[in-house]
C-alpha cells in the first residue's frame, strides 16, 4: 500500500500511525460525526437497520480475527453470540445485575466457550474444524434448551431495560448511540489487535502453520487466543442484541446466521477491518432489499417466492463473490483508492 | 428388552439413511477433495422430484426413477461446471462456502418450486414390513438397506471395471500422476458430482416415498457428516458401518436419556457430540486413512 503523492514518513511514529495524514483524520472525523448525527434525521426504521448492522459489525470483527487473520474457520459464531447473550440476560433478569456489569461477563463467558470449542483446533484444521464448530453451534443451543430453569428453554427470557448510570436506554436513539460506541471501540481494538505480536502470530499461522511453528510461534497458545478474542466479540454482540430486543430466545441465534456471518466476511473481504464492515453493510442491505422486493414478487409470481428469494439471493451473492471477487469488496475498494491516489498515472511500480 | 431391540432396529433404519447420504459425500471427497455440505439438499431435491414425477406427472415407478436420475445427472453436471470448477485450487474455506451457498440455493429452489410444503406419496413405492417377534422392522430401514447395498455394489463394479471408475480411483490416489498420464481431472470431478447427485436423489425418492417429502430432508445431511467423520472421510465401507453404529447409538441414547432430560431432543444433537469426540480423539475416524494432516 503506497502513500498518497506528496505524503512522506519522516519518523517511526508516522510509520506506525493508522491515519497518516490530516486528510485521513478529517475523513474519519467527518464519518464519525455523520454516524452519531444519524438519529437527528433518520427514521426509527432506518435506525433499527443501522443498529442491527452495528451489532453484526461487532460480531464480525471477532470472526474476522478468528477466521480472516488466524485462519481458523468457525461456523458456530452465532452459537457463541448466544452464550454471551444468554449469560448477560440471565445476570440481568435473574440476579438483577446492572447492564454495564453483565455485558463484560457475557463477553467473558462467550470467550471461555470459545476456548472450550477451540480445543479441537489444536489437532485438526480445515474441514474438520468447520465440522467441530458446526457441532459447537448445535450443542450450545441444545444446552440452552436443557437449562430450562435458568434460560427459559424454548420459551425465551425477558430481559429488563438496560440502564447505564441512571440513563434508561429505552428509546431506539439511545440504544443506537450505545451500539455505535461499541462499533467504534470494536473497530479500533480489532484493527490494533492484528498489529500486535499476537496479531502477527495469527497471520503467520493462517499463512503457513508449519512455518509459524518452526519460527517459534506457539500454535497451542495463539490458536486458543484467537478463539478467545474472536468469541469475546461474539459475546459482546450477543449481549447487545439480547438487550436491544429485551428478550433472549434461541431463534435469535440460528445456525444459518453463523453461515451468513462467514458469507459477510467473504463478500467484504477476509483479513481486513474495513472488509468486515463492508460485508455486513452489503449483506444487510441485500436483506432489506429482499424484505422490500419479497412481497412484490410474492404477489406477482407465487406466495412462496418471497421466502425462496431470500435463500437464493444470499446463496447467489456468495457464489458470485467466490468466483468473481474472492478477495471481496475491500479489494475492489483498494483498487479504486489506488486509482485516485495515483491519478493521473495509471499504475505504480510494485514490489 | 423389547424396548431396547426396537430402539436398535429403528436406529438401524435411521443409520441406513445416514449411510446412503454419506456415500455420496465420500465419493466427491475422495475424487476432488471437496467437502460437499449440500449433500443433504440433493436428498431434499430427490424427495420432491419423486413426488413431481409420481403424483402430478403420474409416471410409473421405473419411469419416475429414470426421469429423476436424468434430472440428477444434469444437476450434478451443472453444479460441477458452473460452481466448483472455477474454484479448483482455492482454499478449503472458499470451497466449503461454495457448497454451503449451493445448499441454500437448492433449498431456495425447492421452496420456490414446491412451496416448502409437505408432499406425501405413500403407497406409490413398494413397502415391505417385517415383524420378528414383537419388534416391527420399519419399511424405511429395509428399503434403506436394500438401496444402500445396491448402490454400493454398483459403485464397486463401477470403480473396479470401468475406465472412468479407474480414473476416479487414481485421481483419489494422486492428482498429478493422473494428469501426467493424460486423464482429464475435470471429467473425473464431473463424474463424481453426477454420482453423488444421483445417489442423493435416489435416497430422497425412497425417503420421500416412506415418510413424505418436506424441507427437513435436508437436515439429515448435517447428521450424515457425523457418520462420515466417524467412518473416516475417505472410506465408503466406513460410511455404512458408521451410519449403522451412529443410528443405533443415537436412538438408544435418546430412548433412555430423553426422559431424564428436561428439554429432550437428544437425538437431534447426539451426532454432534459424536462428531466432537471423534474429532478430538480420532480425527481420521474408524476406517479412514490416518494421513490426515496433523497440526
């Protein structure tokens, strides 16, 4: 990734900075202001969409660290979200804990569940790990159903309104702000985790686990770390989701969500923080499109067309991306950025 | 004792169905190293195709079977050519996501074409019921058994005596050697998808004939993975043995433990527990080759 013409790095701090120019700072600041100004001019429906997107972004950042950076494929992310969501719901509803204390506990519980189901990753990889994580998803949901006395089983669990420091987060606007704060925090931490020693170890494991081990990267430790960190994000997202709906039920954490989370990562581009956000936005927008187009199609073609449209469109978009743009929207975005950076020249000398 | 035996026999029925689906999965895996998550959806499509050809079209059984197999062949060829071939040489995740996406598209097509409704065609397929003592052997298990045996026998013949079968076995052994002697790997891949699709569709027709076709047929595919892992991912014989073992274990465990558990539903997750245990302690399964890449 080259620099914009006329920008130079003169010291180490500049080299390490995420945002290297004033222009970038300005862009990010403008984006943040826009994000937090949204409730002023958007309808409740739009805010709902943005809030669910935000929750998904938090979750996907975790999956991105686990799958995109460390290469440990997980199709059980929704199950880990369920662990976080239910833990924090139970702490709030049954033990009367405040929201701010329950959320980290939920995150921690999800992280520990991730560690537990991450154990097979020490022995297996690829498809076998996928199977183990699918198994994790179903086993977690089954255990939640079994623990009827505390989780409410299939009936679900009512969760009280979240309160932080005397402010009751009952309106959509309030909760939107809360979620967006978490989105910003999650994005910053996710982007920085991969620049740490652990993050570089994750990338080494993904690219070639044997070489990584030979170089002294402890697979045992770092794979479990990746599971732990990835699932902590899932736990936070699950907890946010449960408190948003103010109800915890197993229908909020279906198996297919785990699949779509991976799909979002593929559409957005794996192993990139921006890609995770792109993927969520793209697939959630597709969801909305399907919700709008579904009834029209149902009236025009057949009543079942709406249900099938959702399945087919999601499947097709993943197929199309896998074949034509396997590196995702993020890659396309980089190409566009490079074009404008180099303009009026058409290409740069690459290493 | 009767209760136990009845559970075992019902489990055998279930296990045979799992084995049938697992066979298709193993064939694709052996030839092209693709893990086909959509195998259960071939069964789903098969179940509905059986209904389509038998009820609205009113074809006799043999003609319906032929028509369904023809559709399956076309489906297998199209899937291989359009979806899997562009991904040759891509990482595992891309291929697995492709088959997952394929499974949702197939599920969507089934919803679109047949409305995700329950379609029954009992009595159109021959049913066999046997009673030994007080245990009734369900028709499903006998048909599953017979079809599995026939399928496996045919496949054995194919692998032993035909040119394409030999090519498939060779490809499973070593892709580079095969290509250097002039066998087209893509033809082999196409053949493996066609076989898997046909096996799945036949299984679907039989299952549909016994218990009706509905969207749940696809869920059996997920359980078949536990069978595949238990039996060893590259062993057809292992898939059958593991199918029977898992089906019986699942039913016995559910029969005795479900009354003790508040939420029940152990049969639904039992295969996943088996999956985790197998993956942790014996990743190559009972009969698989042990050269799975260890980390």
